[in-house]
């Protein structure tokens, strides 16, 4: 599915943006399912600090029929297998809402800092696939990345004294336990400028679990919804950890995914 130059770009920069991968009908169908998931009581439904605005929905591939199909489509799955050179399973599947005027920040962080420490992931042999369900602009809290920062491995501050003290929801809030501080961000941006991921709904972003990324508050009157699928190599099984996070946050189902044919709306 990916060209050699695209794979090379991902390995060098830590991310790869592909424009207009899914058409308007697919995106509209996924948006409708997202609205249903927003309204469904589920332990993986997380709210902003106001307690009423949905911040994220976790475990979507187990609760939404279209998301169950999405994670098996070649546009995502074949690309993930190429990037990881391995069969894969779904480690996480979620929607980040970032609702108009109410969506809060995601502090600068690296995914593998928490995946390695809290979930026992041995190596960052994983990849994120993020599908834009709305147009991402400079004003509605686009994802920000630092190109090349994945080569620093996991550098987020980790405080062992607080390990286990916070519920898993804290890992998904606007105040992250594992956020990068100013000194670390100065270091990772010394040789690379921050880039904002803007694009049309239907575009697909792949990014490395060690790349520094985050997003600001949504200051616009339009939503910025993104669907994330985090694929992990089936050869990278999680170690046992005390107080493991729920299955819908960190899945230990290592059965390799099989491709489906016929597109999202079969």
C-alpha cells in the first residue's frame, strides 16, 4: 500500500500524512457512528474537565460496527504491517473529540512513555494511524508533531513514586502525568521545528509512538474529531504489570488481524 519513498519518509520524520484516503460517504458514516458512541454509556467514554463534554471514546473497535471494520481495512492494516514488518493486533482504538470551543489541550507527550511503563510494552514496535473525521485547521486544535523526535526514544519524565497512585483516566486527561516539560521540549525542538497536521477530512496520518506530539485547545466554532488506531506487532506482547489498564485502553488480545475487502461500507 505504501511506496518506498513514503516508508522512508515515515522512518526519517516519524510521521506520514496521506491526503484524501477516505471519501465523503465513509467519513459521514463514521461521524454518525461517533455520535452514537458519544451518547452510549461505556467505561471508555472520557469527559473534559467540565464533566459533560466528551473528550474521547476508547475501545471503539469493540463497540462500533464501522470501527470494527475500519481497523481491518487495507488502507490502515496493510500500511501498519509494512511499517512494522510484522503481523499486528489492535492495541488501542479511540476517538479524540476536540469539540468546538470546548475541546481542551493534549500536553506534549510521547505515547511509548506510558505504553512502556504502565502497559509493559517491551519495545516501541507499534504505529498510530489517525484518520481525520473533520477538517483540521490551524484554529481548531490540530495535532502538533516534532519531526524526527522519535529518534530520541522515550524521554518523558516518569515519576515512579506516583506509579499506581492515579487511576487510568488520568493518562487520558488534559493534565498528563507523563507530559514533556519545557527543558525536554527545548531539547527536541533544537534541530526541528514544530509542525501542525492540517488537512481535509478523510486524510490519514501515521505516526511513531516515540514522536513528541500534542495539541492546543479548540478555539474555533468547528469540531476537530480524529479516529486513532494504534497497532502493535504480535511479536511485541505486553509484559505483566501491576494494576494493568483496562482492555479497552491497552489490549492484550494478540490475535493477528485479517484484512477485509469491499471498503468501509460493505
